[in-house]
C-alpha cells in the first residue's frame, strides 16, 4: 500500500464544503452529515461512505475511489469524476477536491475533512485559501451540521424482519 493510504482509513468529519455551482434541487444550506467512513480496498482504491440529510431527505453516499498513477488523484464513476486528496496545513485534516463531469456539465466541490467533529479555525482558514486557489468562491463555503450516527433497529414480527432507522442529531 502507498504512503498516505493508511492515514485515510477510518472515521472523518466533514467540516466545510464549497462549490462553484449550485446543485439543481439541492439546498446545501440545510445539509446535515454523518461521519464519513473511508476504507482501504485492494489495489490502493478507497471506499467512501456517509449519509447526508438534505432538505429533510436522507441521501446515502457510497463511492469507490480508484487509485491513479498520481499519488493524490483518484477517479470515480468510470472516470467521470476526479478527486484530489490534499493534506491540510492542520494535522489530521485533508481537503477533498472533486471535479465532476455529469452529462456534459462540469462543476467542482471542495470538502474539508478532519478526524474529530470540532471546528479548527486554522483548518478553516487553510481551507478558505485552498478554495480560493482552486478557483472557487470563498463565499460559497458552508459548514454542514454534524449529525450523529443513524441507528438501525431490527424487529422480529411474526417471522418478518422489520428494519427502521432513527437519526441522532447533535449540532457543532
């Protein structure tokens, strides 16, 4: 396994996000996110999972990032998306810089992830500089509300398994 892969595996918290365009039908200002889980896969690929509560609806995100020859670069969805993972100036923080090409429409998203849910001012300032350097508008930076875990309950009712989930929210 390559250099930085081991330090990416585990639980991360999305501290901030910025984009160059609005996503149609999505109000990111009301976004709440669960911790992000990153898992190392064979060949240096990564699996990224989290759930976002956007406009009252849960959206489970599960993406496999495919390793490229460039150490900080990954691709997803058959190469239609590129992701650059860059260490922040603050320890245990990374900037994920996505370049999307969906149906001929290009847009870019930057996300600041850290190992703990606390907001670090120095990390936010570094993210703001990275957003500016990446050509994004710093006024588009949003700090999503951190959500706790989604608890899954299993009930056995007359030979049927019934599953339901419940959000535990906390604000940071």
